[in-house]
């Protein structure tokens, strides 16, 4: 009987040590993975926040890939990387069209300034939007606008 009990104690100890080693291994594998996915998760959060903020824009802008011209403002699908005033078929104000002709391209920095204060960035443009003054909200919105295009590697 006593032999059995010793065997049992040894067995539990070995199993415990093995279990501990396996767990250690698991966490060691897990931590680099966690740090690799964290920025992606943070970015997804920002895009989601941007999507919510963009509800303020959709009364005037179509934001889908159908690029509807029926709204007050030009459709915004694919806007990042495009020149200002470059959506075919949309009638821009003279001020906005001239900005495009003078070389304004929509990238993170120009959108950041325009969306902060549209009237200051393009004086005389007809977008009736006072601006989004919160830096983080603008960043989130721009991250969202960047997603409004076909995936680069599609097809
Ligand atoms: C009240 C309507 C209205 C709202 C709200 C509005 N816009 Fe606009 N937006 C316009 C109009 C109109 C223009 C065209 C300006 C012109 O031609 O002078 C425009 C132009 C733009 C342009 C330039 C497009 C191009 O092709 O050069 C961008 C970018 C833009 N808006 C982004 C936004 C974003 C992002 C929001 C939400 C935060 C927003 N707008 C909210 C009406 C609006």
C-alpha cells in the first residue's frame, strides 16, 4: 500500500512539473504573438471609431463603392490619394476646383487640415461643415476613409 502511495506522490509531482513547463512554453509562445496583434487591434478600433464619426458625413457624401452623385457633396469612395475636385461628374465650387488645379491631393496631412477647418484650407468652398476639431477623431476618420477603396491586391 505504501509503495502505491509513493508512486502516486511521484506521479503527481512529475505531472505538476510537466504541466508547469507546458504552461510556461504556452505563455512564452503567446506573448510575442500578443504584441504582434496589438497594433492591428488598435488600428481596427480606430477604424471603427472613424466609421462612427463618418455618420456625420454621410448625409452629404455617399461613402459606398457605388459612388452616387445624387448627394450634396461628392462621393468619398477612393478619396485618399485622389486630387481635390477630381470626382468625375460632380460640380465643385470654383474655389474647390482651383484647389485641385493648384495640386492639392487628398492624403493624411491635407485631409487632416481640411477636415479640421474646411473654410480655412479652401477658402470659399461650399462644404457646409464647420470642421472636426478633435485630433484623435480626425485621425480615426482618416483611417476609416483610407479603407474606402478596393483592396490593392484584389484580382
Ligand atoms: C452639409 C453637407 C456636408 C457635410 C456634412 C460634409 N461635407 Fe464634405 N463636402 C460637401 C460639399 C458640398 C463638398 C464640395 C465642396 C466644393 O465643391 O466646394 C464637399 C467636399 C468634401 C471633400 C473633397 C472631395 C473632393 O473630391 O475633392 C472631402 C474630402 C469631404 N468633403 C469630406 C467630408 C467628410 C470626411 C465629412 C464628415 C466629417 C464631410 N465632408 C461632411 C458637403 C458636406
